[in-house]
C-alpha cells in the first residue's frame, strides 16, 4: 500500500520488489551502509521513501556507466 507522508511517497519492501525488482536483503544492506533511511511504522515495518530509491538507483547506473567507459578508454 503506497502511503504519502509530508509530500513523500512511502513504499513497503513488497512494493519496491514489485516495482524495481530489489530484494528486501538489498534494501537492508543499503540501509546498513547508510544509503537508505527507512521510516518505521508503529508495528516496526520499514517504509522507504520512493525518491531515495530512485536517486540511489540513478547513482548506481551512473557509476556503472563510468566504469564501462573507463574500461573502453
């Protein structure tokens, strides 16, 4: 269930998997690395800010392109 809080769209781990194909495990790793900052529900479940996921994925794609360009140079 998508939820909007303070103009931020929040997604559950299931929604993120469905939309982006990212596993719960990957999200937790990124959280431990300080790359994502989920919001906890009163029941303790994680909700991720959609914009944070989008920005992180764009950064990862950019890094991959830079690596590929460096290999071909």
